[in-house]
């Protein structure tokens, strides 16, 4: 019970986070509706209700994203359709259909290659909506793990899905080394974690539920938080290139610190939820395939190097002056809150794992 | 209450105090936007390092033989468990005391050395994290816990190398060092997974079961650990990052690349010795790498024109010899060699700024130049030393292949996105 409450609270807080961290109060009714839906989804009594709420949530994300990105809006609509199919399948007692539709919705929303196009557009053009949809993705994964992860099809498909997930994380992991702007790095980070999440959700079919929850949690907190930092930085500096050195650490020390911590948490910084997620996932990986395990490790290594390279290119080097302020109070509270939860989940993972196992 | 009852508290204090202090200082600054005064920052971290040293001292007095302090499970899912268990034995105590003492000395030295330096807070926060990392590695009774400390040390090391981040060279060096760390740490990570699956647990005590493994599996496991060790200890072919790592502040060069961090790979091998012991091929490779590094470092040190560079390669030569000793089975000798070497090098690094002055004063500079002249070595050997076997260029060429692959994948992704999105996105 406490795990559900914690997951719901984290998802609700992250739904509100983009609104709280900015002074632009747009789409407030939509955000409040999403927050309520996310909590309801986490507490759904059965698969039918859970997936129906997931469909409604994804449809609201499509509305939120539409003006900024058509491709993002379409992706969310497709995810809504997939979730609706899952709800119908569950209502008819066809849990195999529900499983396939649920996996499809998760893949679209987590930007798993090759279904990533729409969601990565959200990273570029509607970063706030991207964080919100990652928040409701956590509760979708919770619904998936609770109701359809133990079906016979889930067990049979686990190895194949795991392999696909490993490849889907390896490709963006390697591509992250070649990024020339910060948005590109953020996009690849999201895609790499999407592959990780697919692996973890596949592993849930063989009982590794905790790996799935922690991967979704890391995707939300570390990658979502990273997205907030990238957005804050680009609001101050415009588009940030990774060619040459930016020297911004003097002008934005707190932004630099948040970038470093959240970026590192995404690649398994010890004592954060990311480290636990990696540990659980690699344990599950070995049971599926040695090749997939190696692919996941190589992806993580590549992304870690790319993240550090990104940090050094954006913040280090000969100092530049800026009239823009460092993190404002609202942004600071949100970022510190995210880091604190990441640390808490990393140090006391049993808060989330508990009886989910 | 006997001294032995204090062991769990002492272990907790030794490991957690510096890290907790550093995290609190960091969060306070991030949340309030205010930087604490130098005296407060240095005082708190020094106090926590002192607490860590006292804790290590109590452990040394209280323990006889080998103890296991179990704090339960960090993660437990069915049969899968990551235990919070610490092992207290002579190897752990030696390394823990060494690390705490040297960190304390360097913290004291740095309070004056870095007075009014920008990044004073950053330095001490990182030092606290480093101290917790070293103690975790020292006492960690499970591979996962050791890896946690191992990573903390790697991250703090990388941030220290890039401490003077206004200049390009330290930043490039820190990225290079971190990249090599990360590649080699993949070996450690893989070894953890393999240990769990083959031996049923990641507890160090479970490694004794390696004797029952088929030779192939034991050798693979040992080679994975060896990969992690040679990366952290800058052995061939990963030696190139060490001289570049000296771009950081002198006190951290002393602590990391003279004292503690550079010996961490060797400590890991001492810890997982039951696995190495049953893998003769891995031991042979370890001896060969250690001796080759010693020869290489010796040749390079003779061609170095800077004091710190020469010192770095002298360190590397000794670390190579200790690696060879460990892999040859001389573990006690290696431990004594390691501790003595660490203290000597920290002292030499801290004195490095005065070394040239002293050399001029005592006339040693002239003799040193004569000793390093090409005539005393073969021309080919001298050239190899001077160009450092072009190790960095070779590694760069290998890395370029991955970057090229990344570019191809990125280009394919842009084309795919171009099919579905507005043209301005397709840069």
C-alpha cells in the first residue's frame, strides 16, 4: 500500500513540478486534472479502470502538447488509443490483448526506438508536457505491473522484449556521444532510458517488478528533472550548443550543480534511485541474455561519458558573464525536492520495493 | 558494553560521517543559495574526517581476527539480496586507517593551501564524499557496496581533476580520466552480476566458492575484476590519464594519485583474492601488465621534464610492481608495499612545489639532467618513453570509432524524425 501511495505522490508532485518551477501559469486546469487522474490511476482497483484512466491521461497530454508539437500530440493520441485498447481487452478478459496494448503505450510514451519520434519532439518543443507525461507514465507502469505483467504472454515474450529494449537503449546510448546540442543530449538520454524501461517492463513478466518500478521512477525523476534543468538553462541562454566550451558555471552555479547531479543520477550515480534501478535491471538482464546485459552496460557507459562531456561543454571553460539569474526560488525548491527524493529512494529503496516483490 | 559491541557504531560513523556532512553542506547551499564561510566548511569536513579516523581507530582496537558486521539487507527481493554487510580484517583496517589519515592530513593542508580560492566549498564537499567512498570500499563486505564507494571515488576524482575549470586542459583531462574509469568500471559492474549468478551472492565471503567454479568461468570473473583494477590504478594500456590528472589542486593530486585512489585497484584485487587465486591465466596477465607498466613508467619518468610528471610515472612504476606482487601471490608483501608507498608519495606530492627550489639549492638538478640524457638509454627506448608509446593517440583512435558509429546512428535518427516532423528540426 505504502508503495502505491509513494508512487502516486511522486507522480502527482512531478505533474505539478513544471508549473511550480516556472512563473508562467498556463494550462493550470489541465495540469490539475492530470494530477487528479494520475493519483486515481495509481489507486485503480482493476486493469479496466487503470487503463481507461491511462487513456484519458494520454488524451489530455495530447491536448497539452498539440500547440507546441503536432508529432508529440499524435504520439500521445496513439498512446491513448493503445491504452483504451488495453482497457477494452481487460474488460473482455483478454489479458493478452491488454498486455500487448499496454506495452505499446509504454513504448510510445517512453520514446523506445523506433516508436520515439513523437515523444522526442515533446522533449524539444514541449518540455513541460514531457515531464508531465513521464509522471503519468510511472503510474501506467504501476498499472501494467499490477494487472498484466504476470500473464502467460508476458512470460513468453519477456526475452524477446528484453532484447529489443537492450538494443533500443544501446543505439541512443552510442548516438549520445555524437550530439552537438543540449536538446539532442536530452533527447538521447530519454530514448536510452526508454530502452531501459522496456527491458525492465519485460523483466516484470518474470517477476522482476521492482526493476520496472525503479526504472520508471528513475526515468521520471532523473530524466524529467534533467529536462527541467535543460529548459531552465535554455530559457536563460537560448539554444545551447555542445561545440566549444560554455563557461557558464560561474554565472549559474546552482544550475550546474543540478545538471551534474541529475545527469549522473540518470547513469546510476551511487546512492540515488538510478543506481538501484541499474542494479535491479542488470540482475534481471543476466537471466534473459548475456548479450543484452553487455548492451545495457555499454549503453550506460556511453551515456555517462556523453553526459559528462555535455556538462563540460555547457558549464566549464573560460567564464562568460550573464545578466540572467541563476535558479529562482521556485525552480530551486522543485530541483532540490527531486534530488532529495532520488537520494531517499536510493538510500532506502525498500520504501518502494517492499511488498511489491 | 565491550569494545566489540561498539563495532557496528564505529563502522557506521567511519563510513557515513564525512559523506553525510558533505551532502548536508551541498543541499544547504543549493537550497539557500548562500555559501558557508571557509572556516565553517573546512571545520565541518575536517571534524567529520576526524570522526571517521577515530571510528577506524576504534575498529582497529576492538577487532581481533575477521568480523562481519551485518546491517541487514539494503534490497531484498525473493532470493536476490544486496546485503549491507561490512568485513573487518587486517586488509580493511590497514586501508581504512591509511585513507582516513591521509584524507585528514590533506584536509588540514588544503585549508591553508586553498584559502580564498574559488571553489573552496566544492573542494571540501568532494573531499567528504571521497572519504566516505574510500571507507565504503575498505569495509564493504559485498561487491555492490564496494562498487558504490568505488563510483563515489571515481566521480570525486574526475571533479577534482577539472577543479580549475576555467582552463581547457583540466576539463579535457577530467573527461578523459572519467571516460577511462567508466569503461573499466563496466568490468566491475559485469563482475558483480556474474558473481551473483555464478556464486549466488555478492558477499565477499561467497567469493571463496570460486574454487568450485569451472576454470573458464573463474578466469572470466577474475579478468573482469582485473579490468576494473587496471583502469583505476592506471596500468597499461590505460596509463595515459594519470599524468593528465595532475591538473587538479596539488593536495588532491597527493591524495588521489599518490595515496589512495591510485592504489584502489590493487586493494580490490586483494579483496577478491579467492577469485584471482583460482585463475592462473588472470594472474599471469596481471603480472605481465604490472611489470610492463613498471618498465614503461620507468622509461617515461626518465624523459619527463616536469617534476609532477616524473613523480606520477615513478608512482606508476611502483603500482605496477605491487600489481605484479599481488598477482604472484605475495599479498602480505603487497599490502605492506602499498601502505608504505602511499605515505611516501603523498609526502612527495605535497612537497612537489618546493622540489625544484630544493633541487636548485642542493645542486641535484644538474645531476638529474645528466642521468636523464639519451646516452644512458637506447634510442628506441628513449623515444618510446618520450612519446609515451603514443597510448593516448591509440585510445583516441579507438574512441573515434564509437563516435563515428554514434554519428551514423544520430544521422539515421534525424532522417527518421524528418519524415514525421517540420523541416526546421532537421538540422
